[in-house]
C-alpha cells in the first residue's frame, strides 16, 4: 500500500490541543471496578485470551497499562487489518489479521520485544466477520474457524534452525452443523472444554474436538449473529439482530435456550454499524460473581439504550438511553466490571468495507461524533443510572484496567478542527480516560493518515504495560521508553 502524505506537523499539534490534556499525567489510582468474570480454565490468561479480554467479554483486564513515564509507539506494518491481538501465558502475542490484498485470514506470531512478525500462517478465507473472532486456549493455541468451516487449534514452536513456526495442532470439521455458504462469526469455550460457536445465519452449536461431537440449534428464521459470543459458568450469551439469548448444554452437548429477550432493533442499520441490530458482543459483569448481569446495547432510534438483564432469569434490570452527547449508535461491545458499564459510540464511523448483506443505512451517511457513556447498576439491583456522558471520539473499543484504574483507547481527531468530518488525514492518539469522570488524563500521538486507523478494533494490554492495538494496516505497539 503506498504511503499516504502526512498531515503537517503544525496541524498535528493543533489537533492534540483539541484534546485539552497533557501527555505526562500520572495514571490514576486503581478503583473498585471489580470483580472480573471468573477465569475460564480452558482459555488463556485473564485479560488477553479473547478479543474482549476474557470469555465473559468484559473488555477489562487485571494488567496495568504503561506507567507514568514517557511513551513511545511503533507501527508494525503487516499490510493487513488486525482486529484480534491476543497474548498467551508465554508472553508471545498472536494476531489474527486479514490482508488488504486477497483478504485471506493470516495468523501472525509477534516478537514481544518489538511487535515484529516472527512467523505467519494463512487459513482458508471465509466471510468478512468470519476472519475476526478467535481466542487462545489454555495451551496458548489460537482457536478459530476457517472458511472451510473447520475448527482449528493453531500452536507455535521453535524450529530446528532457532526460528519460529505456526502450525495446526488440531482440527475438527463443523460441516455437519454449519451449512455451506454460512460462516462462524463467534466462538468461545465453556467450563467443560467444549467450544461454542455461532454463525451468521443463526446456527448456535457446541463442538468437542476431544470426542469429535458436534451439536447445533438453529435460532428463529431471520435472526442473524453478526458479533461474537460470550461464555460464563451459567451459560453462553448470544446477541442476534433481534434478541439476546442465554443458552446452556447438558452432558450431551445439545444447546437449549434458557431465555430469550427481544430488543428494539430500530428502523434500519445506522451509519457506523455493520449490521441492522445490536453492535454488541454481549458482556457478562457484576459485583458479586463477575457474571451477575448480562448487557447489550439496542439499536433504537434516535437514541440507543443500554439493556441490562439478570443472568440467571433474564429479567430486565434496566433500559438506559446512552450516547446522548455524541452520535447514538454503537458497533462496540460494552465494557463491564463490578456495577459499571461503559459504552463507546461508533455512529458515522467510516468503515472501508461492510459485510455483503449489511444493507443500506439510515441516513445514508453521517459524521463521526464520537461519544462515551458510563452506566451504573444500583447496589440493590433495582435499576441503573447514567453517571456521565461525553463526546470522546474513541476510534477503538476501550479497555478498562482494574489495576491502574483507567480506560485505555485510541481517539481520532479531525483534519478540519471542531468538525465531525473524517478523512484519510485524520490524526490518532493513544488516550487514557478516568472512568470515574470520563475525562481524558493522558494522550500520546500515534500518527496521521489512514495508516493509523484503528477502525473501532480493541487493543490488548500485555504484561509489562505494553499495549497492542490493531489498525487497518497492522499493529501499533505502545509502551514506556
């Protein structure tokens, strides 16, 4: 991809000034945003095993981000969009990327010291969203479903020459459950070691590659699954384009619906969303077990609502309008820990590609206004309250650290100041946000141009305070010194 002309340095400084913050603010003291969901024994380390941190999709981590010293960043050019960067117990990041040319999903093993690619492995091409979601298992193997509808466990090892290689350590065909032309959009392990999966056309199933058993359930006609799924001891959460589900499976592995709750999907897809319905991967959170509640954002117009349900019964705890200061639309999974949920807005975000069946949006286009809201569930569970609502233009899914007490994200500043327009000359800044107030407390300039577009992808915090953030062209590595 040719290098795009950079924005003039003076304008970059001006864009930074729009944030009205400095670059040397100390990290805030850790707050009481706990507990995290319980660690799944069949997943990798807490906070780095899945795109959303854990199998409960809390988008939170026990790891701290960079400390208060100077920050540096490096762009690792992989000529690919890299939405998934995970880190195993051995400290090696594994990225699942989709190359700009050919769009064949490719797994990269990254050097933890530099972020450079040490090895790569291509897997069969599937749908746009089929090359996005994966997780690391308890043996640091990447678990994904390829375009041939095969469940893969991809491991890494040293070669005889001292280098590294990625290889398929195990596989299981899912063709008996996933129809031809369909694709798996979300996978997550349960507490028995089975892999749950959901497809775009609404098939939800379990796969046990120890026995070869595959079982599936087809959800009602017309309901699609366009986001990932989440697992907790109580069951598996799936959000379709019309409803939120909790499913369970007994010893036989056959999925059954524990409860279903429809939501307001609105009149149409909104600009800045990839499908007509919720943009949420459902999030488990809660103050007692870490999975007391389940939350998604609906697609109501003109203002979306955060919906919170009791995990055990599906009873609705609250429906709270969110993203009122910015654009009220979100393609992002909520961040949830303790009693608190954070929702980042994506209304009007300019995606370079949409799924083939995304359909038109209403309106046809819009500026990217941003928006970030915090909602707290009351201590007695009687309802929820909007704590703050800001216009932060988050260009990534925020990650909450329960160690340093900060939200970590990337913000996008427009080339034309004080507007909601977007262009290939926008600038991108790593940002830390105080979850108690919603105020940005530190930023670090990453770069200007589409090369740095984080495309509403989520960053991962690795041990040592290193942040890995996927972009449209590779991975950003942010660290101290």
